[in-house]
């Protein structure tokens, strides 16, 4: 579909999962950044705070990577309808637009993404870091991913680099 690929058509049809946008390198870069940061966080935690803090780093890393995969491989809400869905309220009928590129109707909050070359319902933006568009069907996962890595950074800065070493006075054995 457009510049995207459906990796697991049968699974995608059931769950909406198995979709890959055109920028496959973005999620690999993000995973590499997460891995590198986690390596240094674990090293600092073991040296200055303790093994429990290192285990928390591993949990944050695992959560961030799982959420990254969920965002990157989830269908963002590709529009496929050749007709306006039945049951659409009268006042919204005029807000649906026809996309000449995709030959589908876009919902009022939809837009055509030139990177993916598809129309996305609830289009927010195209994110090269996630490798795909952020739309109605993966927006929640995108917010969860961003919250997870922000909490991870806050934990690393506030606990591992600042308060943890002051409060625990951990010495390496």
C-alpha cells in the first residue's frame, strides 16, 4: 500500500499489526540509542547506586523497545474506503474529502502522507524516528512510547546520576 509494506497480511487483517512504513532505519536508530543509553545507565547504576537500579534500567529498556515496536509496526489508520461510511452524520458528510492520489475518501481528521503515499485517518504527523505515520490507530502507543523514554531519562538523570549516588553511598565490590 503506497510506500509501506504489510509484513504479515493475515495477522494485519485481524489486529492491524505487521505494518511497516517507508523509513525502516528510524526505529533501528532509536533502538540503538536506547541500547547505548541503557548500557551506560546500567554501568553507572552498578558502579554508583546498586543492582536494583540496574534492574530498573533493564525494565525501562524493555518497555521502551516493546512500545517502539508496537508503534512502528502498527497500522496508523490507513484509509481504504471508496465510499463515505454509512451512518455518517449529515453535518460531517461535507467534511469528507476525496484523495486523488489514493482514490479513497479521507475522514475529516485524515490527510494524505507524501512519505508513505497513503491517506491516514486521524493523521498527526509522519515520524521518521518511528518509521511511519502517527495516526488514529497508533497515536496512543506513540504517546506511551514517548512517556516511557521520558520517564527513563528522568530516572537516569535524577536517580542514577544525581540522588542515587548521594543517598546510597554504594561502593563497588
